[in-house]
């Protein structure tokens, strides 16, 4: 029988799973706390008896990530290649900011969304990550670099792995566990409308980032296949419902691609859409991906675009590029880094 992975359960589910062992109720809290500290084995749970630790190990498992490589950028950013228990690989990035260490985690092995500018989706989706595997990326890094912020913006579409994502967020923010404020957690989506609505119902205090990247369907269709299912007007309406339900400002991500979505006309239309909304625009100069044809916008085009947004009263900033020299920037992560490890 396959062992149940305790690190992928909520506190309530874990308490339920432990019932089979007829333990006193406080044990669930103890074990949950140990998991949130990122222990890699039951043996490390030093306030449990040796017998109990053995019994737990026979019945349950704990998700792990195994470091294969870590590249360090001149700006201090670290990119980890992690192997999972089944041999799949994911990438995770540690970014250092004045406000603390932020970890960008992967939510799937590969991605099926097909965005034309992104490396993560080149080979499609292999599988979803479990809640425990999402947390294990943070727990691993937290041992040496205390993690204060988490962004779910690595490989994968988090809302395409909805239930595991929500369990992960609940565990990461549980006062009984890791205890990270939900306001320090950002989740980025390419715009799966029904899932945005489901998320709104949960009323979490996380930041939702929406990869808009174009203000009209003609442009967005060209770069994001997901737009066929959920076009711009439906996506923006879902974002409005999300803000109405949660009171949280949405962060719109907008990659600047030369001659594709970066003209003054695009900026004007974007400003019109976001007028008087609780919104922030995060402009991302497109990062290079070998297999993709698009080019980044010129600095002039980015300045012009930002100026138009600002003039129209839209709050816009340009994302600083971290980890450029190690291919750790947005859209450059993939399920495996053959490129940096050609022999692997
Ligand atoms: N699937 C989610 C999260 C992963 S991508 C989403 O789509 O939001 C994280 C961010 O990086 C997204 O805004 C994505 O569109 C952006 N991105 C992808 N490829 C990029 C590239 N080549 N240059 C800059 N940003 C890119």
C-alpha cells in the first residue's frame, strides 16, 4: 500500500489520518509543527518516542526535494534544480530583497498553457506537484536562508493545480505551522477564469497576479493560447469579481515584447481597461528564451508605455531583472535545465 504523504495534508486531514494510530489529540499539532519546520524524516521529530517515530515512518511519508544543482547569480539570486522522488525535475529561485528573502516556487512539472514566450511550457505538462512538494521547495531553502515571502511564479500554472495549491497556501500560512502571512504570498495565473472565481470564494488574503500581457484579444490570442478560452473581457470581469470579494488589489503582469504588445495604442487601451480599478501594473521586459522568436521591447518603448499608464493615473512599475546571468528570470525556468547541464 502506498504511504500517505502527511506534508500534503491540511491540519484537519492530518488529524484525521492519524486517528488510525489512536494517538492523543495533541500529537497531531506536534507532528504538524515538525512538518512545517521542514524536517526530512520522522526520525527528526525528537519529542516523539522512538516507537512512535518508527510507526509513523511505516505508515506515512513526507515529500522531499533533492538538490541537484544550485547556480548563484552575481546579484545573489540562486536557482536550484531539484529532483523529486519520482525522478522528475523542477526549478526554484531564491531572490534577495531589502524586505527579505523571496522564493519563487514551481507548481507543476512542465506546463500545458503554451504561452508563446515562455520556456516552462515547451515540453508540455508532466504532472501537478503535491502540496508537500510545493512546501518542500521553501523548507529546503529556509534551512540556510530564512524565507519571508513566496511567489508561485515558477514552472507551471498554479490554478491548474487548484486543490493542491490551496492546501499549500493554507499550510504555509497556518499559525499552527509555518505561519507566513498570506499577504506575503503571491500566486500568478495566466487567467483561468473559473478558477479565479473559485479562489475569490475562499477569501484568502494572498496577492493575485494576472498575466495579462495584452489589452485586446487580437494581440493576446497571438501570444497566449489560453485567451481563446478566456478572452480579455471575461478575464477582466473575473478580476473585478475577485477584487470585490476579497478587497485585494490585483497585480497585472505585462511582458514587454518588441512590436507585439508595446505600442502607445496598447498602453492607451490597457489604461482604459484599468481606469479606477484597484490595480497595479508590473511591466516585465521580456527575457530571452532561445527557442522563442520574440524580442524584448526597447528601453524607449518601455519608457513611453510606462509614461502613458502613469499619465492616465495607473499605478505601474517595471520589474527589476534578477538572476539574469543564470537564466533564472521570469519565463526562463523549465522542467530540467539541460542547457546549463548539457551532459545530464
Ligand atoms: N503560469 C503562471 C505563473 C508562471 S509564469 C502565469 O502565467 O502567470 C510567471 C510570469 O512570468 C508570468 O507573468 C509569465 O507570463 C512571465 N513570463 C513567461 N515567460 C516570460 C519571458 N520570456 N519573459 C518575461 N516574463 C515571462
